[in-house]
């Protein structure tokens, strides 16, 4: 994602203390060359000891960074994957504590009501939109799920299936 200053931000996963966490890199053009900046800490560490994966990033009109990814917060249930969110208002130096944006209830072992592969988009007036795929208690097949925030990521709507198709 690119901010209004022309700086690029990339979120990615890498191993940290034995598990995958989400990290940020920034590429900025200064003095005729590109400089790459990376932090050596996750943006918002999930201390469950379970891998976090597949991040997506968006930048809003105020240059706030918004990141989503999936992972479990339960050490003994690594497949209980939920979509997580964190925000930075200072160019990625600090991040809010992660939160599950729109919890999908119904996970019970051995079921696999996982939520994966989120993508975030920033709209106008503080709106954020997230889509992902996942199962739920009413649909054994993966569905495209959607949640929206109208206040810059502070609160999120209850998820909905974009168009439920239980058999597909």
C-alpha cells in the first residue's frame, strides 16, 4: 500500500520465537535512492504460540495503516482461525493491540470452522471493508464473508456471508 507521501508499506509473515507473526516493512525514496525500513518486532504479537498468516494492508486518507491477517488465539486449538486487525497512526512505528474483528462462532474440535485469507480495503470517511473465506455453523463449505467498520477500525459489523451457497 502507498501513503500520500509516496512511501510503500508491506506486511508479511516471518518466524518469531518459533512461530509465524506479522511484520511490516516500509520503502521510502530519499536522497535519490530507496531505503527499506523493517522493525524486528511483530506489529501486534499474538502470544498464543500459534502461527499467524496471510496479512493484508490498507492506508486510509489520514495515512493510518490498517492490517488484517488470520490466526488462532488459542494455543491448544491452532485451527481455530479468526480474522485479526491492528491499526497504526504513526507510520507503522506503533500498533494497536490486535483484535478479532468479527468472531465466527461455532468452532468445536474436530470441526474446522476456520477463517482465512482476509483482504482489507479503505474507503472514504473512515470506512474499512474486509472480506475473507471461511466456514460457519450453517455452511460446511467455505463462504465469502464480509465485515465493515465505519469508524476507522474501532468497531466492526457482525460478519455476513456475501451470498451463502451451502453446498459450494
